[in-house]
């Protein structure tokens, strides 16, 4: 397990859809604000306290639509 604390500024995105090597999984937990997670063909809107888990071989990116 590799724990990473990331901050995505208001209006920022992680860029183009990307995928990781086979066997990689991601677990995202939102500490505050709002996060939109595009995973495969689906978009998930996460608020503070929400989490998402997925196989990172699926194309994915993240976007902060909020003001903070």
C-alpha cells in the first residue's frame, strides 16, 4: 500500500485519461470539497467523506469542480 495525500486546486484536472499497469488498484478518499472521478465510461461525483475503489487499468482522471 502506498499512501499519498494530493491536493487538486479548484478547476484543476489530472489531465487526459490514463491507465496504470496490470495489478494496480486505486482507493480515493475525499477529505474536503468535491471531486469528479472519470473511471472508464462513468463519472462519479464525490463529496467530503466519500470514497471510490477501482482497478487502475481502467482509464481514469480526476477533476475539482468546486471552489476550494
